[in-house]
C-alpha cells in the first residue's frame, strides 16, 4: 500500500511539472461524431481502397527508406558495438493489431542488462497508465541517448512495416507495465506505427489518458491526407527533439 501511494505521489508531481496538453474545441466536437467505445467498427468502415493504398505505400516507402538510410543505420550499428558490444538489434515483445504479439525491432539503446533492472525503476515511472517513461533512464547508453533523440533507434522498424506487423502511421506499440482497460485496448484495433498524433503532439509530455484519446482520434481520422500530414509533421518534431526520451 505504501509503495502504491509513493508511486501515485511521484506521478502526480511529474504531471504537474510537465506541460499540459490542450485538446482543441474542434477536436472535442469531432469526438462526439462517433461511438468512442466501438472504434473497431469505425475502422472497419474505412474504405478498402484507402487500406490498400496505405499498405502499398508502407511497403514502397519503407523499402526506399531502408536503402537511403542504410549508411546511417550502419553507423549506428558500429557505434553501438564500440560502446557496449553486441547485440546491435533489440527485438522488443509488443502487441500489434488486435493484440497479436510480435517482435518489434529497434537499435539497442540500453545496456545489455536493461530488462533485469526494469522492476527496480517502475516506481520512478514518469508516465501515467501502462506506458513506461523515464526522462533520465540510467539504463540508456551514450549512443542510445543520441539515437533516441534523433529517432534513429526506430529505423529497424521499417523491417516490421514491410513484414506487415506495423504501418508507417499508427498508434505506438508500447512496453506495457499493466493491462489495458477495454477503452484503452481500442487503440490497437489498427496496426501500430512509427508515428501518430502522439508523436507530433508532444510525445512524452502527453499524459497516457490524452495519448489514448489521440490514438482513437487517429482511427477516426484515418485517410491518405491524415497520414501525409502526420508524416510531414513528424520530420519537424524529430529535428526539434520535442518530448523525446
């Protein structure tokens, strides 16, 4: 009981320190246009042509990106080996569309014993809900800090996208510290992605509750134009490093 109270107090303090994410009146009004407790039906109503175009674009753009960014990926791999040895790639267990488990590939940004230290750090979690985020996570290497701030660590996920486990745009597949509520689980009625509304709205500065609603907003808004807009804004966010840790 004492530990739970301490965690709650720490999270409340963090929430007060973080910038408050503001939802626009227009977005709040749009949320009333669909049944927010039946987002699977909202997704299934999306045009089949859009879903086909989205998948084709995922494969084509990810393939091109792998070729174009291969020198950066090679440099990251060498830097990781020099600092902390192998492995270079970390296969993180994640839940995909409809809760289907898959291995999400990332450049390893933490020391090799990072997983064994997770339980020790849970009390310091700076994010609400089942997501886990610490701004100054002691498990992160020097190279890891750089590739996280620049999102280079996520480039191997291009392979996940080509394989069909992920999409370029979609809700983030998180490392869960507790189970989703039925409302929260709706964010995974679509494939997880590299970027979504959360990434371009402040990332780690957004509370879990707002994060979930932003993911449901994306499911409601899904379209070619929405995906293009999110991809374009993601580049700016990555360069600024807003909320990245």
